[in-house]
C-alpha cells in the first residue's frame, strides 16, 4: 500500500496538533494532585468544580464578558467604518483618493510595537485608559486598514448596474450604499468579519498595555495573568478549566462553520 | 482560593514592582492634576495639645478614613475607628473601604478636598512620588515623636519595627507610614525535620552537611522558583549582607565601584555555587514557576525553599495538613559576620498617608497613632495572617506556624533587620542580578563571573546620566 | 446630487480618518520623535538627545541578544512552517489518484490542523508551558512513558533548547493555517497540468517540484512575509512561557519584550521608542527583500 506512509504522516501531525488541546480538556476534570503526579492519567471522576471555580472565582466569566463587549464593539465599528471607507474609495473618483487609500493601507505593514509607547499616552490623555470605549476605538483603528484593503478589492469587482439603476430611481448615496451595495458585498463582509473577529478576540498586546484594570481584563489577558501571577494560588485544575472555557466556544463555532471560516481566513491572507 | 480578585493579600517583590510600575506609568497625568489645584491651604482643624491629646485633636472634628479593601479586608481599620470614637465621642467618622484608591481620590486631591487618612495600597493606588513632588502629604514627624498610644513613656517611632521609618522617608521627610512587615528567609516543614531528626542550620557549613544527610534520605535538599531567579537572590544577598554588614549594603545600593566584588558577596556566591555543584538543588527546579516549585516543596519533594513571609498564605490550599511550615534566618557564612546569625532581610508595605490639604490633619495623625497601637495591630495580625510593622504587637498570641516563625525571626533579629534598595531604585540592575544568579545556580557562571557581570551592569548604570540616582 | 455626493464621501471617510490619525498615524509619527529624546513619561520633561538612544542600543547586550534571537526566528520559523505546511498540503493531494483529488479523511485533517490558528497565542503559550514542564509536563511524560527518560529535559530552562522550544510553539500554531492556504492554492492549479505530468511518467516528487511548487510560489512568498512578521514579534509566547521572562539569561529575549520592559517597567519611553523604530526598519527591510528577491528569481526563470 503506497498510501500508508502518507496516512501515517497526516495522522502524526494530527496527533501533535490535537493532543495538547485534548490534554488540557482532560486535565480540566482532574484534581491538582493527579495533574502534578501523573500527567497522563485520566480523571477518576469528572470534577466540574474546577470549571465553576474558574468561571466565578478566577473571574473567567468576567473576562469572557469583557471580551464580548470589547470585541463585539470593536468588530461592529471596524466593519462599519471599514466598509464605508472601502466603498467610498473603490466606487468614487475624487482627488486624493489614492492618497487616502495608501494612508490606510500602509499602516498594515507597520509593527504595532512601534506605536505602542505613544499610543499608551494618546489613550491616557484622552482619559480612555482602561475603559471599554478606549479599547474598542483602538481595536477598530488597528483593524480598519486591513478591512479597507480587503473590501476595497471586493467592491471593485461588484457590478455597477444595480447601483446605477438605484441612482436613477432617486436613491441617495447613503441608501445605495447601505441598501444595495452592502448586501451585495455580504460574502466579502463575512470573510473579513471572521478574520477580524479572530484577530481581535485573540489580541493580547494592546489590552496588556491599554487595559491595566483587572476588572476589565479581556480573556487573553486574564488567562495570562492567571498563569503568571501570584494571585492564583497553585490551582492547576482551575487554570486548565479556564483554558478549556476559553478554547471550546471558538473551536466549536469553528467546527460548525468551518468551511466559511477557512475560506474567509485564507482568502484574507492571499488577497 | 483568593477571596478577592482585586487584591494581592500579600506584598511580593513582583506585585509591588508591578504596582509601582503601574503607578509610575500614570505619573504625567496625575502630576498634572495634582499640581493643577490651587495652592491656598485651607485651615486644618486643631485643638489644644495635652498629655492625653499630644497631637492637638479637635474633639468634635469629623474624620474621613479611606482604606484599601483588599485581601486584608477593612475590619481592622474599623476597629481602630471604634477606638478613636471611644476617645473622642463627639467626633463622627466617615469610613470608606474601596479598591481603586487612585481613581476615587485623584479628583479629590485636585479639588483640594482629600480625606484625612488614606491607605494608599493596591494596583490602582496613587503614585507616591507624584504626591510627594506636589507636596500633598503631611509630615509625620510630629506623630513619630509623640508618645505611643499604649505607653506614654515610649515614643511612637520606637514602637515600629526596624526600617519602617526609613521606608516612608522621602528626601529626609517622613511622609508615609507602612503598616505591614515582610521578612525573607528559608522555609521548611517543622514536623518533617523533627521526624527525621534534622535541625535547622545556623551556619552555612552546617547547611551543607545537613544537605548531604537530606539527599541521602532521598529528598532533594533545595528547590527554588526557577522561572523567577530573583527568589534565589534573596538568601544569597541576605547572606552577603550578614557577612559584610550595613557597609556592604550601602556600597551596593549606592553603586560604588567594585561593590559587587566585596568578600561577603563573593563568599555568598560561592556558597550557592557549591549548593548547585553538589547537586543539592532539585532537578528541574530551574524551569518551575513559583507555584510549581512551592507545590513540589509542599509535597515533600524538597526540604528547603527560599521565600518571603507571604509564603504561608500563598500555600494555604496546597500545603497538606500538619505541614506546619516555618521560616529560618539565612545561615551565617563566616564566623566573623558583621551581623548576628539571627539578622534577616525585611521591609514594610501597605502605605498610610495623611494628605497635607486634609481638613483634620491632627485627627488623621491621631488615627494612625491608634491604628498602630498594640490592640489594633494584634487584631489585624489575627485576621489578616500577616505581621504588622509594630514591634512586639503579636507577642503572646497563638499564631499559625509560618506567621509565628516570622514573628520569632523578626524578634530575634531585633535591630538587625536590613533591606537592599537597588531593586526598587534601579530595576535594570535588579534584572541583571536575577539573570546572573540564574546562571550561577545552574552552573553556567562561576562566582567570579557572577560578580564580574553584575559589577559591569552596576558600573554602566552608575555612568548612565539618564538614570536618576539615589543614595542612602 | 453633487452636494449629496460630497456629504456622503465626508460622512464615509471622515470618522475613520480621524480614528486613523489619532490612534494609528500620530502614535507612529510620535514614536520617531520620541526615539530621539530621553523622555521618562513626565510631561514636558523630554530632552532631545539625537541619536543617543540608538548609540546606547548598540551597547545593550540584552537588546543585542534580542536582535540575534529575532534573526534566528526570522529564518527558522518561516522555513520550517512552510516546509511542513507544503509537505502536508501536497500529501493531502498526493494521496488522491490524479495528484489532485484528496485522500480520505482530508476534511477531518483540515479541521484539526486548523485548530491552533483559532486560539490566542496566550492560550497556546499557557498550554505549552505545561507541555514543557520538566516534572509533570506532557512532553517529558511522553518521553518517559516510552522509555526515553534520557531525552527528558528542562526544555525552557536550558539556554540551547529554550529558543528552539519557543520556535516550535510558533511553528505548531501556524502550520495548520498555511497548510490550508497551500492546499487552496494547489486546488487552483489546473488539473490538466497534473495529468500531463502523470503522462510524462513523473513521480510524486517530480510532480511536486515541476508543477506544484512553481505554481504556488506566490502564495509561499506571501506566507514567508507573514510568518517573518510573526517571528519578529514572538512577544506573547516569550513573555508568558520563558524563564525570567526572556531567559535563561537572554536566551529567548525578543525585541518586543525588551521594548515592553524598557517602556512599562523602567519608564524609559524614549529608549523604548528607539527599539520600536529599529524593529520597524527591520520589518520593512525584511518585507522588501523577501518580496523583491522572489520577483528577480521569477524574471530569471522566464
């Protein structure tokens, strides 16, 4: 059988990928002692207490909620602003069009680290340090360039007949955009939306610097703090439960929508 | 489990540093606000001074107390308030237990209406340096020289543990009073040692001999929080300080040339290199986080671990019943050490301040005099499981084994409690020392190389004109 | 209509432009200025020091460690990830009959391989920290279980192993994504080309080299740039996982970590900005080189 080695190779990488994830999930049901003494053992009985402890006492629930607010707000704002800019630049001719496009797109290639220090002070001087609004605005500001880049190309490819017909019917520019063009761009919006969602949901550096208030930690920040800080007293099972709580929703959503998500993300990368 | 997500119930090097950084980072805004207020000073309430009222408290003046409500709660502060109203029944007290001290009080400092006493602690605290710079803090010298609440014959400052006054002194002025006390040492399980017939070593030679016995018994003599080599610095630098005395510490903190090549430091580095060379450190320690190393120690996989006095609280849920951890002073390296064998490294934290623009400064100072009384400090020790910064406050109390051993160590040390300042003054130097010590105890640097590389870092720092220098 | 057009354009562009200028452009601009000052965070206390910060960078051994480590990562992470990704993607197709159709279970493999891409690097780092734990970690546990006790190590605490261990995590977390990406690119290759190669009697390797590789070249090149930028960062993984962090003794220090420490622990904001500017030029140089070198080669080929 010629294909056995191929299957073996594929399987091997599958195990390497899945095993640490499975291990975390299994460990979230074990006691601290089991985890410390026998990393490979199975839980003697499922200990849901680890999960409830992680959710409430270790504040994973709060972090989850914070992430939802910040990422939800940031994503909405990004999509709204990004699609408007992309559409205006793709479908209207005016002086400075290219300049504005490049001003946005160039920012994609700058490392965030370069902006980090001044950004901290900008956010602070606006009184937005450690607030939801501050993070939402910054998230949007840093996600808009790619959104513009991606949707600009997308709007260019859309046929113009429908829009022209709408204009002849007396629709305003805004109506044409929101009622006609935006619905037509739906596949592109979904793709870039998924891409942005994952990017923002997994963001760590920006909240680490701009969101110092433990009450408003987002999930990634909260988990890092749990694993690094003293505050969480040697509760490995709780930490694994926290990891699992943070991983599972995304993984499950992915398995359900996997085709869309993969298509969206890979399209985002090659465009 | 941690009862409050907001607070670290125990000060540690890292959390203190992190909080200091967080506070330092918000400095521009704060200082702008703090200095932005008007300068006219509202008259503070005052009454006649007397033997029973040495600070001149106006009996019916209202008092506002703001307490950081973290891991220690704020009941201890309320108890002291009870004592205050017992003495001044006409006074009304407005108590606030909050978490975000900075957020709540910054606008009040700007508006020149600060409270009368503030427990400025926690991650969201006000930046002390900014407050000091803006002259927002009352001098505490009057309080320090006043008779203590318990015994009029003893001055208030003489009831404090060594170093507490110095910890709160800025450019010669006492402005801050720290309420809790942290000591550093080497920890072990008392019952384990008793059952094996081991006694805690007084000298390093005894330590090395004991380590051989422990290793032969199938237990690793030492482990440490390898991910953060700074934990191993504490016993190493303590040992050096004991050998070289106050002069060695000063030379190090003041960045003097060749300070790190002093005999005391060299001998201490050699001592810990020996520990590593003889295989007395648990294999794998170097990659363990503090929680992992401490858990291994609690499981009896290693006999000794270095840490500060917060360890017992940190291990509350991990240590098995009857583990009864105790802290010992770092053993003496030589027979001719400048400090006695009982000397320890210790520092105070949990900062109380009396704002200079407060309406009732005398009341604020009087409140501190009461808070730092024996009665108040004892009830704090019992409920918080942490040593207050008051000498003899917990004498005669039945404490948990770890806290009791910390108290005994502090008492035994007496005046010989010391602390290095370079860690908070020069964070980059602290990093260089941590890295070097990590290399030393993993046998990748010799004691001489250890001293060389730290000295190089210290020299570079001393030459760096962009770094503000401090001296002690 | 003309009036409505202008109003619409302003409404569409202005909010995003304001946001962009305030939070993106102005910080980038300020960073260049700050890097020439000794600013410590106190308003109005920034002094112009010219290239002083940059001169100091050259003598900062920890920063030089960071540059060296980032350079190693810049080479290794993209190469290994792309090699693995290409290998798996072509395996996925090679298994099929015509060199195009997928092997059985390809869908399941694609799902599983993609998992790490969905997780925050923070989660990945916390997880792998446990995998590498010397006493009760998954990796040493596995080695001991199969009798290879001698290979068990303190993965993150040995200077020679720490950086490779970190790079392995970065590779692990990205292979799936690039595998899917390459797989899509291979899907886009006209079927006839594979059939022609098959008719010529080309083996799998020859088909890969003569048909697949040249035609997914653009994708590989873009991937190289993306991966390189990831490797120039590495902050989250290093900060969470390593001894120190950045250790042992600078063995895993990266520029991002040095910058973060200088700014937010030491309060040396000017100095930190100089590191940011250095990182910016490193990224720019790398991207330009990677994109241009490919173009040149392609010209030579044609």
